[in-house]
C-alpha cells in the first residue's frame, strides 16, 4: 500500500509540474497503517489543511516537507497541500480488512423514465448562504456557511472551523473549554464557487446531453418540486438525485436503498452571521 501511495504521488507531481493545475487522487489505507507522504519534491513553504481529521493522526516530518499519516478510524479524510499556487489533494479511504463482508446492497427498481423538457443549469449560491445536510446513514449533520469573507464548516462529527478568507484568521470550536479558539493562520480550504454542499448532481453526472435517460418525474424536498433523476451505474448500483429546477442544486442524494443525504437548511439569503468568534465575550466564553 505504501508503494502504491508513493507511485500515485510521483505521477501526480510530474503532471502537476507541467500543467500547474490542482490535482486530486484517492488512496485506500488499512486501519492502523502508517504512511509517509512527500507531496512536493522541492518547496520552501508547504501548508496543509485537513478535512475529517478525527479519522487520522498527522505528524509533520523533515521540517514539514513530509507528513506521517496514521489511519485511526474507518472513514474518509481529505488532506490538501499547497506550495505557492500549486495544490495537491489526497482523498483517503480508511477501511478495516477484518470487518465482516456486507450483504449485497439493496438496489431500488427504476420507476420508469420520462421525457425531460426542462433546462438544467447549475447556478449555485456563491455568497450569503447557510446550508445544512443530514447524512442519515451516520445520523449527523454537515453545515456550510459563507458570508462575504467569513466562512465556516462543521462536519457534524467533531470538525468545526470558522475562518476569514481575507485576513487568513482561523478558529476552531472547543465546546468543553474555551469555545472559539485561535488556530493557525491560513490553515483552511476556502469554499469554492461550485458550492460543495449542493453540487452532487453537477459533479457526479458527467454526461448530461440527454437527461431523459435519468428523469423519473418530480418529487418535493423542502416543499420544492424537485427534478428526480435515477442514474444507473455500470456495476448495477444506483444514485438518485433530487434537484432544484431553479438553480440545479442537489437537495437530496441517495445511493441504492441506503438512507439518503438531505438538505434540511437551505438559506440562500444569509445576511447576518449569528455565531462565531466575533461574539466571544471572554476567554472562557464557550457559546457557539
């Protein structure tokens, strides 16, 4: 597995140096394994940001040029590394080889496609939004907030950050002690214009030339008559998407017959931030 990681990193760096584009790759890591990653061959200053950090232990090596990663919990983590304008992202999938083999997935039956006469266009909110998604499989809530230069993300399982994209100031939330607490400046990954909270259909379905292949009618989510798309994969599995016709945003996503991910808060006119470090009144004020 370590050999695979190093090979992927080398190929990523080689192409990255030529094209100077953001690169992403996936790595499977066995629970308990340790890997060492050197994302850039030469770089004076490397910065790292981690999404879903509770699943891994991370330790800088060689003055920060390399990082040691220990797979601590089954799940996913995302490490974003930056060297100047160059960005390399590692998507880590942590698995337990001793876990029992899951039963064959329950796959829904196609209810029958219909002619799609709408016009799909993805125009997500790019500012002033507060969006919460209920992941019913693990029964936790992810929250994304953007208001001008202020952004925040809470993964619902321990990662809770607030940052300012102009000043570079970062805070994390510690509910049992000091509440909002200063973190390392610029150690964050800004919310990009694709609005990751709502881009599932736009990102996942690459062939949108004939949406009648997937369209199975309308169904309400949050009181909105959404387009429902039933997308069958080559391996027989199914992804379903409930999409807001006004902006192409995905309000619900379901894989096979597993519990879906559903948007529960869909505020696109979030004009006043009501939480965060600016509301902190003292050192031990732990209000969110």
